[in-house]
C-alpha cells in the first residue's frame, strides 16, 4: 500500500464521489481509480474514432456506422476486461 495522500475537492465533487463510491460499495481510492480508467478509456476511444475518421473519409454512412459500432464494442470489451482484474 502506498503513502497516504490528501486531495482537496470542492464539496459538490466530493458528494458526487461519495455517492458513486457508496453505490458501487468500494473504497474512495478504488472509486477514483475506476473513474480515471473510465476517463482514459473514453479519451482512447475518441482518439481512435478520430483516427478512423481520417482513414475512412470516403466511406459511405453505413460503412462508417459499422466501423463506429466495432470501435464501441472494442472499447466496451477493453473496459470490461480492466474491471474483471479488480
């Protein structure tokens, strides 16, 4: 276990964190870690979407939607795998 760190949060943010933590029945550290992993996964997903959009500018709308659906499935699978490791 690491050293104890303190982080100052606005009351509103702390209340949201506590509500999330209680709902999930996990520690504050685990809640923050989970939320950060989610944020990183979202950023990676958006980066991949932008990358695919650049590569596939000439695709039809249906082909683009199929690729987007594949990307969503991949991101969800990646997030589920990261949650199973807890």
